[in-house]
């Protein structure tokens, strides 16, 4: 066990080398105020700066939502997202945030914090009044409003246009590659979902395995497609609605995917974002007693508007070729399999959401 040093969190090193980080109460405020004042982190901590931190008033409060990580707002000015189980593996977020330095539709990044070579925290601006899509999008589902869909579709396109713009970090941000691995990745997700989903849901899923594989089949013969660095976990929960509009956050990648190529088709992000609108509808029905038929119609309308606005914005930016529509449906099916994997591994009560979507697709 390493002890906290000058207000920094303690980090425990297990016998197998795995790390556990504990940012005790008051640590977040102390760390960001020290960084804002120009103090160097105590070794083995270090910081990678993206922009100068503003003055941070005293005080902190935790963000009270379900999440794998722990986010704390310091001085109502910045948010520190701590990773309680830091990994020494390369993390996508610091590079992506550097590449997106001119992209204004995200919370401004200030710093990445490391313990030795493991990323332990990201420090970004606090967006006043911010609510994530598992709150605001569920409200929209209950109210039957779809105006948001075009806005977040355009936001996703603007993100991809920024991803496809060269920078010092990624001077060659658009690539073309053989899609040989995509079908295998999707089949692996389906097999794992079948293995991890038990009971009545598992029996139902096993009975639809053939239909699911037919939906994934276009990936086998898919041709080369433009590849970019995508968000990787783009769902409505990563879209904040705040006093300044909408912002996309959390560039940590998909928690159910390991070892995938960092460059992927833009359709992966669009498929996940679009299906997550349907997920918000499922939450509205379960938790807010929304009418199932009306909510299904709402989701279909919102998804159509979102996808059309996304395609229009890409075309308006001169990069219509970034979207390969033939990949959209197979990636949607793969994503629902990944939702089942996520539920089995991390949040069992979530299973009703992807199962509800799949039952609507394969009655």
C-alpha cells in the first residue's frame, strides 16, 4: 500500500500488480487546487496538461449516478473523474482529448493524472446544470418530444468531422483497411451474450441466434471502409445537456471490448448512439410508466431523425463517405449483444433494456 502524499490519493498495489485507487474525501479539491497553483504532483504521480486550470474555489461533491468510475466536482469549476481500478494499459482518452483540442462540443480538458504509467484521473471543466441522457433523454421519452434527436445527430457528426481532421497527435486520421476482423468480433460478442444470458431470456436469445447471425452476415463480405478514431462508447449517457446546449464526454472506450483496432468505422458510434435512444425509451417505460406503444413510436421517430441529421451534417462537412450505411444494422445488432455482456458483467438489472430491444426486433 502506498500512502497518500500531500493530499493525493492512496494507491494499493496487489500481489498480481493490479492497482486500486482511493480518493478520500477532500483529496479531489486538494489535488486540483495544487495543480491550479502550479504545484508539481508528488512522485510517482505525474500530470499531462491540456490547458491551464482556472482558480478552483474550496469544496467538492460527488456525482451521484451509476458509473464504473468516480466523478467529483471541485469548487463548482472542474470535474475529476477518478479510475478506482487504474490500468497500466494504454488509455485512449488522453490522445483523443489532445487531438480534439479545437473541438468545443465537449467539456474542456485540463489534465490527465498518472500514477507511474497508469492513468488514474481526468480533469475537465464542469458544465453548469449538466444532466446526462439517462435523465434528460428519458424525460423526452416520457413527454414524447423528438426535437433533441437532430441536435445530437449533428453533434455526433461534428465529433466525427473533428476526429477526421489531421492534428499533431493524429496527422493521418482517416485510414482504409480490410474489414476482416469485424465479422469475427461481432460473432464473438454474440457467442458471449448467449453464454452469459441465462434463464428465460437466455432461452429466448438462443432461439433467435440464427436470426441474429443473419443480421451480422453482411460484415463477412463488407468492403473496405473509411476508418477514424471513434468515441467508442457513444450513447445518450455520454451526451450532457447543460446551460450551453449539448456536449459529448467520456472518451474511455467500450468497457466490453479489449484489443480492438483503435481505428473503426464511424457507423459503430452512430449505431450505438441511435440504439441508446431506444434504450432510454425502455427506461422510461420501466421506471416512469410511459406508454409502451407510444414510446416505441417515439423511439422510432427519434432514431430516424437522429440518423438523418447525422448524415446531412457529414455531407455538409464534405465527408459523407465516412458513413458506410451497410454497416449500421450489423453494428446495431452487435451493440445489443454487448449491452447483454455489460449487464452480465457489471449491471445485471440493465438486462431488461437490450432484451426489450431484441424482443421488439425479433418477435
